[in-house]
């Protein structure tokens, strides 16, 4: 077997193991697929009449020069202008509350132009789907809102942060959705729209070609990141010796 064929077989095996809760795969599933993003957001937010008019994957937020940029997994807008940042964070460290705060603040900066009034800021939803139960209380979704501690009432600033429990399972829509997010086989999924999309990328010639290219890009990006980290570690050691 040639090296090229060996790599292809490895990529196909990796593709078979991918699940919607794997962030790189999720971006492919949501790309150019507003109905799927709409379905997922409706279930998570409980807004059954939610209509998404725009959805972008890997949306770069770089409005402030010199500030740390972020790349949103899926970024959507509804019919009344509310913004939704949907993030897959398999590891708990990727869902640190400070990260949620930063994602929310970057969306604020992105959505208010010079000359606009602050009241014109749209409501924003920063949503982390985490593989494990981040808060360990067995709830499907944890909602974080600012409160006025003295009055005991909501601050009502339009910022909403949701942590979704990827371990949650029951016969409710969110329980079924989290089940599907952990499936490798579309045949075992509850939601047809999600299963159909997974089936396309895992079984059709066109979809498999797209995913093999994406996996190759991930491999290259991982190699570059590893090289960058290696250089940083080397520089730290040199500084210590100096």
C-alpha cells in the first residue's frame, strides 16, 4: 500500500468516527445549511418560532486592531436581528466563563457601528455545547444572565450565555439532540435533518471528498500549531538559560 493510500484509509477511518459534537465536523454540517442551524437553535433556546436568516461558519471577529481575534464555529442572525454564537467545546477548559464573556463582548463590538446608540445593540446568545456536564447538576441547559444583586431582578442588558450539557439524555427534544450529537452512525439518530447531513459527508462521494480535504487541512493546521508551540517552548528555554 502506497503512503498516499495509507493516509486516505486513515482519513476514511477518522471520518467514520466523527460525530456532530466534534467541532470541525460540526462546522461542515452547518456550512450553507440554515435549516439545520435553525433546528438546533430552536431546540436549545426553546424558541420554536425562531427563524434564522443568516448563518456563517468559522466567522472571524477582528474588528478591534490589536485585540485577540476569535473564530466562531457558527454565527447566526434571526428575523429581528438577534445574534447567536454556537460553539462546540468538548473539553471543559474550552468553556471557561471568561471565554464566554469574551465571545459575548466581541459580538457586541462587532454589532455596534460609530454613531449608533447603545440601545441599538442586539440581543446576543453565546451558546457552548460541551461534551460533559460542565456544572454537574444534570440539567440539559444552564442559562447565565446578569442580575442586579440588590434588587434581585435581571439586569436586562440583552446578553445571554447558555451552557448545553452534552451528556444529557431523555425523550425530550434536547435529550434526543444531544444523543444525536454523540452518534457516529446516522442510522441511530432521531433527527432526520441532522442524519441526512451526516450521511452526505460520510457516505456520498462528494461529501467524503469534502471531508477528506477538511481532514488534510486539519492535519496541516495541527502540524503548524505544533511547530509554533515548539518554537515558543524553545524560546522560553533560551530565556531561562540567559
